[in-house]
C-alpha cells in the first residue's frame, strides 16, 4: 500500500469516526446527560481515559494535519495527495 493509499483509507475512517462523534455529542447535549465509553487498549495503557482529553487530542491532531498540508511545498508537490 502506498502512502497516498494509506492516507486515503485513514481519511475515510477518520471522517466516519468524526461524523459519529459529532452526532453523539449532539445527542448528549440534547439529553443533557453523560455517558462514558471504553477507550481502546492503547489509550488505556497510556492512561488517557478521559473523553475530554481524547477529544482535545483529536482536535490537536486535526490542527497538526491542517498545518502540515497547508505548507506551500507540500501543496505544490501533492496537490491532491490522498487520491493520487
């Protein structure tokens, strides 16, 4: 699998996961309740078990990706880097 193919696959997975997360956050806000989920074993091993901390890490990762992909050299070399 090429880097571009891996990126494409990961983007689809990330999009689906963030859409589910967004809908779940909407439902949580509507219900004015609270629910916990069991984190993956990697996150438990790193003692990152708070939903709030996981969400902050997700936002941080998205910001890092945005910064990397908006660099002029990267945009010039890989204008559509996840499908080519």
